[in-house]
């Protein structure tokens, strides 16, 4: 049965901005994160400690973390690909990191320049060092419903990568439809399959909206008991190494649906729209949500 509460993991300041052509400075990213936190969001991904040659948009993530006042109950996870990334994240005060691996070999090579097995060798010492320092570790699995290079991805590979991340010590696995090709039946079946070996409470869903299926996919997965959903304010986002992938599910569209279903999130829609307005008016990036379009045409 569907959970009566959902925790929204806001990925806008990371996934939302990592693929944008316009440069968003660390101080603008801090202002955006502050606005998102003001709406009631308790988990806001704040950046990535990856190579700035690979993803220039996330340069300065250390300055972003250092500029955020610590608040009880609020967490600012950051993406970390290797030990170098963890060291830099820790130096900036990170308390939570996210690893990002893939269920597809080709995507793994394009995105992080190594095979799936090599990516586990890379992240094993990262988890060890994070744990030794009391840092929480989340894990992403990309390409769970399709790969931009291989097409179909075997469910067995999704399950195996998710299981290995849990065994390593991730407290939660976010299942990513990186290119937004999934449809509700397939999304639900994928989650049910992973739930066969990992408790549903340790799973999150992360849908990109390339084909307009993200919200429908969330609804289908909520029926399995999933209670953690990733989304990005304004519906921004995409992965630079997944050609054709469009933005994430917009947090405001997700919230509108959850509010309508009577599912509690602790997030205030009007305050969230203030953050989306900041994206539109100050960052000059056009939001891609239905809700923003509806409100602007009022
Ligand atoms: P590489 O070239 O194989 O690694 O890249 P390397 O160790 O040979 O290093 C190359 C250069 O990068 C060196 O610099 C290193 O110092 C530097 P150079 O000598 O050329 O001047 N370097 C770093 N710099 C800063 N921070 C670091 C770091 N590590 C190395 N941590 C690497 C391997 C993983 C670094 C590279 O492939 C990379 O940065 N990839 C990032 C890709 C990325 O961020 N993709 C987007 C996030 S994933 C996503 O969006 C999907 C998700 O949303 C879920 C979904 O939707 O499915 C999470
Ligand atoms: Mg993503």
C-alpha cells in the first residue's frame, strides 16, 4: 500500500544545474538551496565533487557547502566519484555523500570512465573512509530502465548493482531512470524486482521526464510502498553523459500531486514556488514544470 508520507530528495542544485549552459555561481547556488530549505525540504543535494573538466557546472561545490549554515535535521548530500572527491567534500564539511554507479557497462564508461566492477573497486575505500568519519552514504544506480548507449538494461544488473551498494554500506539506493524512457508498468516491475532483495524502505526513485512519464512512474511506484522520491525544482536537469536526456521530475509538480493525494511531505507549495521563481528571475533559467507555467499564465 502507498505510504502516507513521502520524503522528497531535492536534487535541483546538483542534477538540475549540472547540465545547464549558463554558469550559476556558488553564491547563487547557496541562495537557491536556502530558498529550497525554506520551503520545508530537508534533503537538498548541494553539488558534486567530480572533475571540473568533466562537469564544469559543479566547480566550486566546496564553496557551496562551506556557505551553508549547518541546521539540525537538514542534510546536504554531495556526489563523490572517488577518494579525491571524498577528501575535498570532507574538507568542505560534508556530512553525507552519494555514490553514483550504473547498471549499464557503456554508461559507466561514458560517465565515470570505468567498468561497473572497477567502479566498485573505486568506491569501496570511499565508503570505508566515509563511515570511519561518520558520513552517511547514499547510492545511485543509473540506467535502471534503459541506457542511452545499450538500450534495454537487464533487471538482473539493476538488482545486482543495488545489492552490492547496500552490502558496501549505503543506507538508501536511488533508482535512476537517467534518460526518462520508463513507463509506469515497467517502473513498478523494476521496483518490485529490486524490493525482492532490498527492503522498500531503503529504496528511492529518481525519474527524468524526457517522455513525460516521470509523474506517472512515481504514482505507480508509490503503490509498491516506495516513500522516498527524488525531484528537481523547476524540472531542470539531465546528465551531460546521457545525450537526449531531459530534466528531472519537477519538485512542484510532484508536490502538487502528493498534496492532492493527501500524502504528507512537510514541504509548502507556495514557498517552493518562491524558489522556482528565483530560478526563473534571478538565474534566468526557464522552469519546465506544468505548475510554474500554470501560475505564470494566471
Ligand atoms: P578520469 O579521467 O578517468 O580520472 O575521470 P583520473 O583519475 O584519470 O583524473 C582525471 C583528471 O580529473 C585529473 O586531473 C584528476 O586530478 C581530476 P588532470 O590531471 O587531468 O588535471 N580528478 C578530479 N578533480 C576533482 N575532483 C575529483 C577528481 N577526480 C579526478 N573527484 C572521474 C574519472 C570520475 C573523475 C570523471 O569521470 C568524472 O568526474 N565524472 C563525473 C561525471 C558526472 O558527474 N556525471 C553526472 C553525475 S551522474 C548523474 O547525473 C546520474 C544521477 O543523477 C542518477 C540518474 O539520473 O541516473 C546521479
Ligand atoms: Mg539524474
